[in-house]
């Protein structure tokens, strides 16, 4: 990946910072779009809320990886934060795509962040990228309009991959880092029924899969970034307890307690399950580093 720049938004987050490190280690020249005054030639200013982006930084780039957006599980959901979740994704993607389609030398690829929330609650049913959108706030009000903003880039001839990411396992951040202190005290427990499926991916595989998609011109459209073996929340709880050598609580945390603590996020982000398979990655030849949860937990912890 030597030569032209790869543009990355959301580069200060858990996924973005890990990706930037890997791309640079692979020899790529990375330019980060930032919302403050740039501090060097490897940064360029943008303000998605105002529709501002430095088009000169995008001109002739090798690819764009768009990861910016308010964290889904960072705060308790209320009406204001729901609007922020939608606004940050729709406006940011629209600003970026409008700039890309107006360039004379367009980047050949756009990898745009998305989420497996697209599928809604799948219950025990396994789904892949051919499944339709599900019901609920995340599916219908967040992911569907978010992904729709990438359509003009496709129409302009840019290869677009929509990165439908599951639960990313990392000891440095995300949901796993949030629950580790509780599990280390031996207080980990299943959430709700415990039967809901959690589709996970190690942060190593997430980064490697994104690099693979950047290099593989045949991969486009929705791409599930999840490991091939989703597990139920009860299974996740047991495996995390084993990885930490800690016992777990026999009784589950009731749904009403989670709803009180987390608001709407509890219903769609914790108690709802998605059993999502990475069919497009597997069919294209990607080989996962971690296919089993216990191996992934051992690696990230």
C-alpha cells in the first residue's frame, strides 16, 4: 500500500486508531480527517456538521475509510442522544460523499462504517448480507439512512463497501473494556434471557479484514465484519469468566434493570440479538485469525 494516501475519518476512536497504526506499518501514507486545526501533513480539517471538507486532501487518494460517528453505547440513550447518533452518521457520510463525487480524480474505493444493527433482532436465525433490514431504531432510523448516503458514491463509479461491524473485542475500549472490571470482581452475569446472540469479532480480525477489503477490488456492497461463530450472551459470559479465571453469577441481570440503567440502548444494544455470519468475507477468501471466542478473548486480554 505504498504511494497515494488512504484517507481515514474517525481515526481517534478505538477502531480508527488501530487501523491507522496497521496501515502505516504496512507502508501506507495515511491522512486523517480531523475536526481541529491540523498538526501536520498527515492531517486535514473537516467539519461534517457544516459540510466542510478539504477536497484537495481527497483528490487522487487511493481509498477512503469512513469511521466517524457518535458512539452507539457510549452514553445512556435519550431523545437528544438518539438524534446525535443519527445526525453524526448521516451528515458525516453525506458531507464526505458529496466531496468525493465532486472530485476530478476520485478515490477508487470507499469503505464506510455501518453496523449489524441493520438486521434488527434475528433471534436464533442466522443471517448474512442477503438478509433485509430488520425493525427498530438502529435498523430503520440509523443504519438504513446511513448506508443510503453512500449510494451517490456508487453511482459515480466508486467501489463502496459498507462495513457492518459486530461487537469488536478489545481490552482497550468498546463494550468488552466496559464490562471487564465487573467480571474481574467475579460479578459477571448473563444479561436478560442470556439467549440473545452476540456476533463478535476480535479487533485483530477487524483490522485485517478492512485491510483485506482495501486490497481486494472484488469486495463491495454490505460486508459483515463478524467472526464465523456467534455465541449467545450466556456463552459469552461463561467464556469471559473462564478467560479471566473468575466465577460468574448464576442469576441473570433482569431486563428491567438494564433498561433503567441504559435507556433505549439496553433493548437494542444488549437484549436484542443478531446471529450474523460473514458470508461475503468467507466467500471472497478471507481467513479469520480468530474463529472461536475463547481464542479471541485470550488474544485481546
